[in-house]
């Protein structure tokens, strides 16, 4: 055991459930997707897409793409994947969040956002002239109603422009091209668009990005979102796969070794002052079911409790206590809220929900025969009635029917939470 006692600040930040991993040293595993992404940046005219479940590590991977896209190969060296090339992109990152409705809104936000093209709008002379020459209607669309642009515009400046595009796509394309022409970076511009799934109507975005990357040299896009595949992400039926040919990274759940590495890195962060016993580590890795988020969430509270109680080893039973307090305190209010909505104060419905979560096969499907058997052992003899409720909006519609007698959880993170969460206390049985 080390002699240095960590500070409370170090304890609280050794795990990081609330934030993606930007640091190279704290990024665990993922050698294969990192390699794929690194190579995708080498392919000219190709874009990149990353899809995967909620909380699986998409944004963290995006931050690493940002690191090596800018030429920091620390992660490549750490993973020893022998890629002897140094990228030199001007990398921009934008997370859609809520409030990006469609293609025009997305392009307007990319143009004006500080982490994206915003800083270049007025720094590149050609862009400045372009923006100054916009019609009031168009500038309102980009900068918002009432925004003032280009009071310093002169006749000389506007005359230089042959045509001012009358649609946002045209402006966007020009602004990006003008920036690339500055040759500030050897490889041009890489625009990372995260949380793409939040865009209400993404119609036309895919083809536009594809055309941009093909027509304009040295421009690449990396789009990221919660989805099972590229079709679902783009909600584009025709050949969405071809739009991102070759470089679609489907981020899988993390392996047991990768999750163990997260635990090891956190322990090192506090100089091994507190460690997980082997059994506790196994338990934590198992309950996470491939979701790094759950390792960080449970790990964080386990460290906190151990530190407060002056314990240096976290045992398996401590993990159970932590899970109990995470549930009771609603430490993840969203997951806990969904759990409560599904259970809705019924002991039987909770038993059925947990039986479903415990009986997923390796494809994430649940054969009701198995789940009902388990529920029956716990005293519920009308499981199908509760399953009928759990698929409805009233109970959160967390599960869906795949086919006759097969169901699945829509969100594997929620499924893992249901499995790990201790049963609610004091629930009454339905009459
Ligand atoms: N490679 C990794 N090593 C260590 N921790 C990771 C790794 N990838 C993700 N995490 C952790 O897992 C959690 C979720 O990561 P992240 O935010 O990157 O996922 P996401 O897929 O973008 O999630 P969301 O769907 O909510 O946007 C965070 O706590 C992050 O710190
Ligand atoms: Mg994310």
C-alpha cells in the first residue's frame, strides 16, 4: 500500500461517470476501433461514422480521434498498434444535444459554434466577405433573428464575390472551402458531429456530407450517435451504408479485460490507496455487462464509501451496499426513474422485469419460457400479463416483442441496471 493518502478530490474523480474520457492515460482498451478510426482518417474522400448503444463510449472515442487527428499519437503508442503516421487535421467537435431540428439548423450551428467553424467565420477574409454579403433573411436563419452582421461591409468587398449562395448548404461549403484553402493544417478539416441521433429530422444530411467530402478536398466528417447501425442513425433508407462506405465503426460492449483496466486505472489514480478485491472486481465487471459507464458509476461510490470508512479493500459485499445506495439516492436519476416507471409499485411487475433481464441470451433476446419459469419460482404465475404491460408506454415501453415468445430490452444499459439494482423495499403485491 502506498503511503500517500489521496485527497477527497482525487477520490471523487478517480472514476468519471459523468464525463467522457478525453485523457489518453485514462482511456482503456478499444484497440480495434481506435485502429479503424485512425486508418479511416487516412482514406481520402471518406467519412467516418460511429454507432453504438447509450453510454458505451462513443464520445470518449471521439475525443481520442480528436487527439490523434491533431497529431498527438500518445494513445497509439500506449496501445502499441504500430501506426507510423501522424495526422494533421484541424479537428472541430460539435454535440447536437436537443434543439437541432434538421439539416439547415445543423449547418447553421456548425457555422456559428465556438468549437466548430465560429472562430473562422471572420478570421478568414473570404469568409468575412461572404458573411457580410448575406441577405438579411439568410443571416437571420444562420445567426438568429435580430442578429447584426457585417456593418463594416464596403462595396469593394462585396464586388469581389461573384455569387453569394442563397442556401445554407452553399454558404457552409464555401466557408469550409475557404478555410481549407488557408492550409493551416496539412490534412485539412475534420468535423466531428456527436449525438447525431438527437437531430429530429436528419433528411438530406447524409448525402450532403457525402457530397462535401467528395467535392471538397481535405474535408472529413465523423458522425456519431446512438443506433444499432448506420441506417438507423441516418434514418435514410437508400444506401445509407454507401454514404459511409467502409468506415462505420459499431462500438461493441467492452470486454471483461477492458472493464478491468478501467478499474486498474482508477486505482492507480489514487496510488492504490484503495483497491478492489479480486471478487469485488469480478462482481463489478460482471454487473456492468460491457458498459463502461456502470463501472465508473458504481466504482465512484465504492471509492467514496471506502474512503469515508477508512477501508483500503473493497469487498464483493460492499458492491451490494453501494448498489443499494445508488438506487435509493437516485444517483443516476434517469435510470432510476425508468426503473420506477416500469415497476410502478408492483412487486410482481418487478419480479417479471428482473426475470426478463436475467434471462437474455447472447444476442440480447429473451425467451419467455425461461423468464416465466424464473418468475414463477418467485411466486408470479401470470407473467405474460405483466409483460403485456411492460411493452406499453405507460410502463416506459422498455421491452419490445421480437417475435413469437421472444422479447428484448431496447436499451442494454437499462437492462444491466435492472439486473444489478436490488429489489425495491416495501413493495406491495398486487391484489
Ligand atoms: N475507453 C474507455 N475507457 C475508460 N472509460 C470509458 C471509456 N469509454 C467510455 N468510458 C466511460 O464510460 C462512460 C460513457 O462514456 P461516453 O460518454 O464516451 O459514452 P457515450 O457512448 O458517448 O454515451 P452517450 O450515449 O450517453 O452519449 C463515461 O463515464 C466514460 O468516462
Ligand atoms: Mg456521448
